[in-house]
């Protein structure tokens, strides 16, 4: 049986589920992460809930099956069923590893920076680096994939630092690197795209309360 990790690994290589309008339900990889991955004309729902309930709840939305998995009615039912919470539906991007050393000066850091604390609630094996005007964080999230997030100081914006940091992340990673970007965060989306990340789908994560 194909696992969520198999699907994520294939997507990083540009191999996606068939665009047949279907929905695949797979077990969660861990207790922390449940949710929906939406690719072109195919969705993957990762949950330990009964697949029959999932498909019945999708039918109950009474909408186009291509849109059903991210429809607010389904997500609300999914949240009630699991007793979880969510924040937003994110654009899901991936970038391949890059050779070479980062051009931006980085210093590995620990401690209680808010971005690090945020990452530790959502990821494992979190590492962070500071730069002049920003913070770069890597950690393992859904299905063990390596994920990146950055934070840029307000007075350091509009200087290309975001692009430099997410480029540096690809050089630090040594493997495909994933990013979740809120669709309304156009500034962040532009930085990731300029650094060579490509959008592969959308994602809604359900977190334990």
C-alpha cells in the first residue's frame, strides 16, 4: 500500500497521483499530523479516521469533486470529527537541494526565538540560523519531509533577504525542501518562486489541540 511518505517523496520528484478527480485516503504518519494534500485533479487525505466516513463527508459537500477536499464544509466536518484545529489552506512548494555554500552570512542559533518555538510545535529536528535582519528555520514536518520557514525583520524588508535566505536553505538541506505559504502572502510567495521553488499543490493541516 502506498504511504503518505511515498506520495510526498514522489511529488518532490515531480511524480503525482493520477489527475482522475479521485481522492486517496492514507493513514497518518504520526499522531501530530492529519490533513489534506491537493494536487492537480487528485487529493490525498491523511487521517486515521474511517475512509468510508471521509468519502461520505466529501459527498455531503454536494460540490464539484475536484474542490470537495478543500471545501469549507468538508474541512469543518473533518475538524469536528477529529477534534483538531487548523489555520489556513497553504500553497505547497518544493525546491531541490543546491550545491555550494550560502552567500548570506548565517550563524546557527538556539534559544527561544518565536519562530523557533513556532517550528518546534509543528516539526521535529528543528535547526535555526540567524542572519543580519532575519531568521531561517529547518525542521521535519509532514511524513518526515524537510520544511523551511523564514522571518524577516521589518526594517530589512525589500532588500532581497527573503530570497537569499530561502536560497541558502536549499544549499543547507541536502534533499528536497518543502515550504507552505499562505496564498495571501504574496511577498513570501514571490521570494520562494524567485529562489527556484515550484508550487506542487495545496495543503490543509489539522493539528491536535
